[in-house]
C-alpha cells in the first residue's frame, strides 16, 4: 500500500504541476525552474524531477526504509494539495 500510494502521489503531482504551469503558475523548485528556463521545456523539467523522485522511492524500498517513504508520501500529498489550491485559484 505504501508503494502504491507513493506512485499515485507522483502521478498526481506530475499532472497537477503540469496543469498549473500551463495555467500560468510559477514553479517553486529551483532545479525544475533551471531546467525549464534552460529551454528544455516544462514537461522535461517536471518529468526529470519525477524520475529522480522514483529513484529515491526505489532506494527507500531497496534499503528497507518504509518510514522514509512514508514521510516522502506526506510531503508529496502536501505538494499535490498545494498544486490543486493554486489551480483552483487560477481558474476561479
């Protein structure tokens, strides 16, 4: 269940981030902003971050660190909620 939650949150974060960017929201993560501003595009920047997140999640599973993965899930749940709040604000 922990891994499924992690994967679902990554998908939700990916989709809500891309939607927010397309609606005119700014990106808070400096690394993703750098990738986007370097001309690599919004999708590339966000997908790159998701690949890194999947790598970290895989490391947590491989190293038997479920508590760390649980904390990461809380973080991404908060990010997804934030993204949704921004989207609602932009379309209202």
